[in-house]
């Protein structure tokens, strides 16, 4: 199955991966955009386009090999078939691709992830060290107990929803505390009066416009400050 958004291929973890690349009119920092559990959807491609419009070279890898879904049970099945460590290794190819791209400036890239992609972004940054220069998870976090954050060097900006029924504020605190124990990173955490997936403007049941409009410029400013 081929996703219509696929427009580039790159080597990743011993195989060929695919994704959606959006580029600015000139050069700029690279950013890996990591999908929600629905796959490489129109929403994810739109985020890459929005980043490109702001001067970033944005690559959204297709972690499901062309599949997308709007069914939560199917999304859960697809996500369960993609272990976090494997996904982060697969995403390392996206980092390689961007750092070698002629339009990408700097020696590190950003990682921005949503839901499932949020936890993958954090693990990717922990695995890649200084090759990831900024990480921005939206309402996603890995298992605190199972994740080693010792390799994390990237500044981190986190966006969480106060009413997210899948991630408690206690869990967010545990994530912050372990990152600070194992690394020198001090996560910047913002909590919004919203639920899970509040940034997804193609999901009317979850989208919270005020929170999304606040989180986006914060994200752009953070990426600009930490990626050169």
C-alpha cells in the first residue's frame, strides 16, 4: 500500500523507508515530523508544509509503510506492531537524510512528534544525542520506567493537555524528574486547558483552537532558538 503523501525514500535501519518532504524556498534547519497513531495523514503532511512555510526543511517519515486509518482499534494494532526502540532506530534514517540534504543548515535537526510520535521523538532524541538539537513532543511520552534518558542532550519543549485521559499530570512530573536525574536537560512543559490531540485540526472532537494557536508559535520560536 502506497501513501499518496510519500515523495521521498531514504535508507533506514537496513531497509528503505519512505516519507513526505516539505522544503522552504531556500535553506533552513531540518525537522523530523513524527506521526500520530493514525499514520502519515493529511494532518501530518500539513504540519510539514506549515514548517516549510516557516523556513524549515520538514520530513515526515511514513512509519506504517503506506497505511493510514481512522479507526482507533486499527491504529492501536498498527502502533503495537511498531516497538518504540525499533521506531526510533527507523527514524534515525530520517535524521541522516536531513543532515545530508543540500537545503538543510546546521549539524543537528529538530524532532516534533504528536501522540505516538511524541514518545518516539523523545526516544529518538535520547538515542541520537547531539544530532537532535531540539525536541518537541505534543501529548506523547514513552514509558518512564523503560526509557534511558542518559543520552539526551536536546532542549525539550513539551505540550500536554490538562484534560488528557491518557496522560496524567503525575506521569508528566515523573517524566520531567527522570530526565533531570539522568541528563542535564530541563524540560520546558506547557499544560493547556484541553484534552488529548488538541492540535489536530482535522479531528473536531479533539481540536482545541485556542490551545493549538498558543502551542504553534511557541514551537516555532523554540525550534528557531535551538536549531541553526
